[in-house]
C-alpha cells in the first residue's frame, strides 16, 4: 500500500544531509503534527507525514560575516522551491509512486507563504495540513531548527510513526491524492 516508509527515507544520504541541516527534531515533530491533523481532516496520512518530514530540506544557511542574517534570508530565501525539488528527487530515488512524489513535492512547495508574492494561496487540504503542522512546531527566532535529537531516537520515532500510518490506512483507506 505504501511504497516507501519514513524510516526508509530517513536512511537515504539525501535526507541525512538536507533534513538534518534544517533540523531533524523539527522535521519529526512536524510529521507527528501532520499525522494528527491529517486524521482530523480526512487527509492521506502517508502523503501528509512525508511532506511534513521533508518540508524544510531546501534550507540554505544565510550568513554574513560569520553570523546568521535574517534580512539576507528574507530577501533571498527559496527554501520551499529547493525543498520541493529535493523531496521529489529523493522520493523517486527511493522508488516512490510518481503521483505521490508529485503531491508531496507540491505540499513542500506551498508549506509557507514567506517567499510568495501573494499570501492568498488556495491550498488543498493536504497542503494546508502540512503548513499548519509546521507552524505548530515553530519557535521564536527559528529555534526549532536547532533542537537536537539522536539518530537512534529519530529512527525509533519514525518507525513508531510508520506503524501508526500503516494502521490508520488500514482502518480508513484513502486515495493517494486525498
Ligand atoms: Fe519548518
């Protein structure tokens, strides 16, 4: 039913590099929020948790003179665009269904308004769930990107979440795009 699990995604070198760079603990917390919100809103939890786990993998560190520069970030950031592309590449490499890869990638693309010229984006329920899940885990001054988690605990949490997703999809089968 699910072609690729979160634990399989976690072990891939692309995830190890880019999801960790943006904050592994934040990615996992966002995936848990997305799971709950997906169930509440009748959204496919497989797609929601994948998009939530990968949503920030396009982040780049904006530094000036050795210090984080929020102005540079605000002016030049395109992390959602890069993230959408990286998430798609990762999912395809892991053998994901192409329709799922596209839906997840689009949800990554639209998880934030920060880089969009117009904030009035008409999001699908899946895209809205991922955006809200991210916002639920955000901390002031971007501190959520710096929370730490060991690889061992990360693997356990993702494995637990995979089991919850499998169970939820058995209880309530959904089409891949809902
Ligand atoms: Fe985020």
